[in-house]
C-alpha cells in the first residue's frame, strides 16, 4: 500500500499513467511486486482464520487490505493492474471457503463500484476502450485501432503462421506495443494456431505444477500462497489473451514469460522462487487424505 501511495504522488508518468519509479539507469513498476505482497497477506490472514471464514468480519477486513492499494493503483490510472488485483482477491476468497451469501453481496458491491467508476472515475480513453470492446469498428482509426489490429494479427497467422520475423502487422508497426501488451497477437501471427496451442500447453503445465506444489504445502499458508500464485498467473494469462483476441477490453496487461518488462519478469520469478522455497518443507500425504486434510474439527 505504501508503494502504491508513493507512486500515486511522485510516480513517473508513462503514456498517461503515473506508475513508474525512475532511477536513472532503470525504472521500476511497483504494482507488480505489490501483487505478490497482497497474495502473502491474504494467504497469512486466511490461513489463521480458515475455520472462521464464514464470519462476515473475516471478509471485510482482508477486503480493505486489498481495496486501498487497488484504489490507489486505479487512480494512477492503471485499470489493468486493478483488475488483476481484484481477480487475485476474488480467487483467494473463493478458495478460502467464503459463504455463498456473502459472495452474492460482494458481486453486488463490485457491480455498484464499477457503475460508479464509469460515471465518476473512468478517464475518457478508458471508456473508449470499453466501448470499442463492444464494437471495435466504431472508431477504427482512433481508440479502436489497437483492438482491431490485434485481431487482424491473430487471424492472419492462420494454422502454421507466417514464420519467425515475417509478421507484417508487428514488423511493419501496424500493431502497437507488439513487444508488451500485444505480444500474443504478434506471436500468433508468426507461429499460427500450432504455436498458440504450444503456448496454451506450456501455461497449462505451469499452472498444474504450481497447484501441485500448493497441494503439498506444509500448512494452509503455503497452500493458499501457491493457489494465489496460480491465480496471479492465470489472471494475467486470460486478461492479456482476452484483450488480444477481442473478448476483453484493452487494459495494458502483460503476458508472463513473453511480454517485455523487467519488473514483471522479476516479480514472476520471485513468486515462483518463494513457492519453490516452500517446497523444501512440503509434506507427503496419501492421496486419499488430501481432500480432508484441511477440514476443521468435527
């Protein structure tokens, strides 16, 4: 939360968002490490109150831990990172065993918050991105240009792609930010459907390994942290690919292991490194006992 507040006050503005610290030789985007800090905080909180999670106060307090930094990130403005933080919070709440009635209330609050943000907080370009998600052709040369070029790049790759280095949309600069936000579209254009399948299999194996490590955590904390890391990676994966193929609004979200960006890459490695460190103390249980291991006293 401190990092979010500091960035909000003195952060370097890049393309309209004050989300970077500039140290001369390099720049750092603190919102990425913040996501891991949030996972650790939620894992610690829910691991101590796993049995009492049905109590509404154990929903409100961790929500405040997440809402305050997420709100400051949103004000930068960085809508994409705000979505990732929200998905991490929602996923870990669901895994922790939240009451279904409380979940309905949370969704109603989320809908109200989004409606209020649309009326009072969203910048004009953010509203334009959402409207272009509904109809990318409404402003093909303006605010809808990125989404339209991304879908053209993905479709032009066809089955086997155009070949490495022969993607016209990205190499001729028709596709903006092809090394970061739209890396998936650039990859799909050059590698085609076959390459995209490889990407999906790779991420599927990665998420399975992370969840496997989480299931062998020494305590609830290690298991919840592992699940949080899996949610973090899946959120980035689905949001980035969703905006690249036109099923989600453009939010400027990176794709782990592919998008250019040192801070995000270091954050992913740090998250996986912490998880691998926890495996040193992992337990080995019989598969038949895995489903009932975390149940409270009867």
